[in-house]
C-alpha cells in the first residue's frame, strides 16, 4: 500500500535529486523509498552497519588512536597540550 510522506529538504538537494533520478530513469519518490528501505533493512540485520554510507566507510580507520576508555575531555585536553607545546 502506497502512502504519502511530506519532507522538508534543501532546494539544492531537490534539484540534484531530480537530476539524478532523471538520469537513472527513476522518480525521486522511488529513490527515497529505496534508500529508506535499505536503511531500515540494514538496521534490522546489523544496527552498527545501518549508517554505513560510502563517506563513512572511507573514513573508517582514519584515526589510529586506540580506544583506551579515557574520557573525551581528557583526550581533548592532552591533544591541545601537544598542539601548543
């Protein structure tokens, strides 16, 4: 059953989405539906993977710092000290 959904999206994003949809012979609605379906399906399978977008994947592992359980504020303070020493 199809239902309507109203979204508020930046005008530039809408223009790019319409252009992309036209190039791929799809509607913007079908693109949004496919994206939401993929997002919700991925979350059911593996919640940690639900937000894996290409940019997220490319950034993963970018930082070599290991999680030592140290408080974020302490890590930030240490980084500021190192930067200004």
